[in-house]
C-alpha cells in the first residue's frame, strides 16, 4: 500500500497550502482533484483564483461526486493526488442523496489497494465548535467526523493544521 495522508483543519487554517507543499515535495507529476462545485458567483471567482494559483504545479481534475473512480483513473498518470476537499465531497453526496458511509468505505478500500500513488486528503474539521442548532448541521458534523475517523485509520500520516502550523497526529513529522 502506498503512503496516504489526511490533513485536517478549520477554515483558512492553512491546510491546503500544507497539503500542496507535501504533494510537490513527494510528487514529480502531482494531480489536484477538486471536489468543489461553483454554484454561485462568489464560488466561481474562488475556484478560478485557486486554478490560477495551481497553474503549472498541478494537473487539475474537477469531480464533485465520483471520487473513488476518479482517484483510480488519476493513479495511472500521477504519483501524488491531492484531494481537496472531503467535506465538500460529503456535502455534494448528501445533496445528491448518496450513501456517504458506503462511499467512505469504498474510498478506504480503494486507498488500501493503491500501490503506486500517494493520496493526500484535505478536509475541514467541523467538530470543534458548538453543537449546531439544527438537525441537518448536526448530521453533517457527525458524518464528517465518522469519515475522518475511518480514513485516519488507514492513512500513514495524519496532520491537524492551525494557524498554518502542522501538528502531527499520526506518522512522520513534516520537514
């Protein structure tokens, strides 16, 4: 099994920048698998800004739902695949009526079977705040937390990012 990494942190914590540095360090041909969907003007601008920032450093693959299949296809061309982000992927699946627990288990199985490509998973830690006031938000928090726990089990390295600083939860301390 290849070495896989889970990078967790809050919004604007520096988790994506940290994950990008890891991908560039370990990959000669890294891919950036983006799960965001640009559904409003602000998000269109945000996605475009991120594309420009990655230009020349990553091949960008955009896929909001079919994560496992896209990872398998990308692994034949890329030695490192950065997935940003799992919480958007989970949100997309909930919106589409997909079974998130099954999809996370399928992802975990796929990661275990991948032998040649490193996968770096980026996700928002949503369980550090107050308990949400509505059932939908509580359900999302619970699903994301369960997904993080499952994927942390199989990843070689797990980092928590705060204020741009990585805290090693599992595995190697980054250089």
